[in-house]
C-alpha cells in the first residue's frame, strides 16, 4: 500500500495578511508557514494505512525552497519519503500546479493519492480533482472517513445535509476533510529519524515540463484588496435580558428585515 | 457563444445556488452578447431555469451525482451550446465538478467567487482568499472560462421567462466510482451552506447539552445551527456545523453568535455576513469589533428571552 500525500505550505492561520508592493501577491515578510491544516488529515490517514499494511508514504510539495520545511515536518510525523519540486508555485494557476503534481506523482509508485480538501489560504479546492482528471483516476472529495480493502477504497463524502458513501477502484484521489482522523504530533524520535531522510529535489524540467506550461496560464491575479475595515456597531447592555431581547428583535425587524 | 449554468434540481425545483448562478449568468450573457443556457440531469428543472432566464436546458439522464458521468455530460453540453462561460453554484457537487471539468478542457477556473464581470476579453472574478482576509481580482482567460459562485453572494432574480426548451443529450455512464449509500442528516438540520440566517454557539455554552439554546433560537427564527471550532473539538456538535477558516466560510444575511470569542479563524469564516449580532459576557471580546449589534451579557438568560421574543414577533 503506497501513498502519495500532496502537501501545500500556507501562511499560519493567525497571520494578519498584508498586500505586497506589486499589489498582486501577499507580503511574505515575517510570515510563518505551516502545513495546510487539511493536509495534516491527509498525511495522518496515509501514515495509518502504512502502519497497517506497509509500504511507503511519499510527501510531495511544489514551490520555493521553504517548502522543504513542510516536507521535513511531514517526515517527522511519519512519512517515509519526500519529493520537492522546485518552482514559483505562486505564479502558477491551480491547473498549472496540478500538472506539476500529476507529473511528479507518476514518478512515484502509488495506490492512493491524498490531498487536503482545500489549501487554507488559496481556498481553491481545485488541485485534488484536477490531478485526478489528469491521471484518469476516480476522486472521492471531502472525505471524513476512509476504508481500504481488496483493491477498493470507500470514502464518506460530506455534502449539504447528508453524507455519501462512495466506493472507488484504486488508484484513486482522496481529499481529506476534518473529522477523518486526529493527526498526531511529531515525536522526538520521529524528528530525529526524519533528519536521516534525504528530500529528493527536482525541477519542472526534470519532470519533462516547461515553465511556460505552468506559469501565468488561464487564471491570473489582477490585484489584491483588503476588505473595508468593519467599524463595529452598537453595543448594548444585556443585564436585563427581556429588554435586550426586545431591542434585538427590533433590530432584526427594522434593520435586518429578517422577521 | 453562450453562458452555461450547471443546475441542480431538488424536488422539482432548482437549488438556490443554481438560481443565483443563473441570475448572474444572465447578466454576463447580456454583457458578452450571448444566450443564457442551463444544464441539469432532470427535465423538471426547465420551468425554473426558464424563469431565471435560460433559453435552453440541456438534460442528461445521468441519474444521481457522479463526478465522472457528470463531467462527461457537462463536456457534451458545453460543446453543444458553444459555451464560453460556465458557471456552477458553489454546492458540494458544483465544487466537486468544476475542477474536474476544467482539467478535462484545459480551462481556467476560479472557485467561490462573489463578483463576476465580463471585461470584453476575460471573465473577471472576485474571490475571497485567506478566508476573506483579502479579496483577489482574477482574470480567467481562454474558453470556456469556468467559475463556481459563492452561495448568497449573488441575489436570485427571476427574469419572467417561460419554460426553457429542453435539449436532451446522451452521455456515457462509465465511472470508476459508485455511490453505495446516502445518509441524510436529521430532517430539521438545515445546512449552514445555504442558510440565510445562522445562529452559532461557542464555548460560552459550557456544555454540549446547552446547544439546545442555540437550536431553539435557530428553530424559532428559521435559521441553521453554526458552531465554533472549540465546540466541535469538544464533541458537542458535528463538524458540519463548524464556521471558520477550517470549517465553512459563510455569508448569510444574518449571523447571530452567542458565547463565541471571535478568534481570527472564526471571524475569517463569517465576517462577510450582512448583519452580525453577538452575545458575549466579555465586553472586550473581539467578536464585538465586527458585530453590528453587540449585546454584553449572559447568554443563558438572553437566548431564552430572545427565542420567546422572536416567537412573539413571528406570531404577529
Ligand atoms: C489552524 C487553526 C484553524 C482554526 N479554525 C477555526 C475555525 O474554522 N473555526 C473556529 O471557530 N475556530 C477555529 N480555530 C480555533 C480558534 O482559534 C478559537 O480557538 C475558537 O474559535 C474559539 O472558540 P470559541 O469562541 O467558542 O471559544 P472561546 O474562545 O473559549 O470563547 C468563548 C467565549 O464565550 C464567552 N462566554 C463565556 N460564558 C458566557 C456566558 N455565560 N454568556 C455569554 N458569553 C459567554 C467568553 O467571554 C468567550 O468570549 C482554529 C485554530 C487553528 C490553530
Ligand atoms: N504547491 C502545492 N504542492 C503540493 N500540494 C499542493 C500544492 N498546492 C495545493 N496542493 C494540494 O492540493 C490541495 C488543495 O489545494 P487548493 O486547490 O489550492 O485548495 C492542498 O490541500 C494540497 O494537498
């Protein structure tokens, strides 16, 4: 049972985002980067499968050198191999990223390919299904529970007001949703062991692709803009619950027109 | 050229997300000088599709949602309608399908957009990124240009048109996936994704059983139940209810938060709500910085009083 887990490195969710000088990228100064939270569920699931059935867990990241840090952390949690594709992922659109990842995945033995259901920050939720299409694999998206048996994989997919249980043949693409598992922290032993694993690093050309296939393609950022600062509205005293309730209902009726 | 909207039919009616996508699609078709057309897997959608301005409804009898069969069907509809813009309402299915379709057609796609305009050469979209901490304006070039629309961002407006003309398309049923079961949540559990009103509870509720205070108000006012991550992690409520950066990003007309402090990851998921009411006993709670109406007090006394008052107002 071999898995590939695609790891996106994203700004810490605590980050107060500032816009960079070109107005099209965020200001990366002082940003602390983390493994995108949904990718942690993906990684944990792959590690659990490996612990049960053996095989390798390869973590794969496309981006600048700092991405190696995210891969290193993933090794410390229990991934067995790491592949870094160097390149300016920030200038690629999602399909460009998917093309790079698909080409890289082909070079690694695998039964399942894991993604986060969404890269926290880009908030696209695009790359996983795109890779599935490029590789001709089935996809089970936004999965909260996974079972693997006899060449088949069964995932519980979260949809509005319901859950679908979907069966797919392997190899397949799985995108992880919160609830799938409780990701572990890296142990000291894991951190030490990870230091001994070399991160394999390749360029886009090593994969047989060209920068022009990937960068500045179909979707380009024109500008970034901060939302208008909300000023905060009125505050009222709730010591008298009945009076407060009356005032809220007046607001809902007259201003929100919700009642 | 045309603008094609992926529509989902539920009990013979189009889902709200589909009606919203049709409404903005109509404006884009007018700007770009083409027809608005729609796709569904159920011919019952023709009345609604026409009412929202679609001239034709391409119908594929593909059955229930399946990524691969729907991708093939949409591909056929795009080719038959010569669509240059394709919109999908941002439901789970729309968001599952859009990237698959984009990769198949080597097309550009922007997800979860809350504004759309035709620039004359590109589809320009605005997307909230970093959970709404920043807005990105993006140009989608090439044909077709694909976007999924954020629910509640585009008002659904009828055009007064008659039923759309039905055009049947035949498609393949090949798929490597199969839905073996669909488990529907409790009938009274409205999803926060499409709700106009959300009532959210936080750790201030003290224990899971007290979510009944939130449910009672949600029920009285006709809204969905939301939750902060702290309450989800504590096991008080299912994560489908979680609002925030690692939950759902929502933008209802009214968001009521009780016992929620307003951590940056929570605010990110709900600050685009049109009206925000916060109930918190701590006057310094960050949630008050974005609340239109802040109530400083004890949720255990205010919520029951509010539920009663709402019931009274509804009865009148
Ligand atoms: C990577 C990451 C992702 C995250 N994603 C999310 C996310 O998607 N969504 C999310 O919500 N959080 C998220 N968080 C967690 C977030 O940082 C906060 O921990 C969480 O939102 C706090 O939940 P809370 O407001 O319910 O609890 P608390 O912060 O504990 O606040 C409880 C509030 O209740 C008030 N209160 C207490 N008693 C009463 C009373 N009797 N009456 C009235 N008010 C009362 C208190 O004054 C306090 O303000 C994330 C964190 C990380 C690190
Ligand atoms: N540059 C990248 N390198 C590796 N994996 C990525 C990259 N970008 C996105 N992914 C994967 O794709 C998922 C969805 O990202 P997105 O489509 O940007 O929301 C992430 O959770 C990752 O698993």
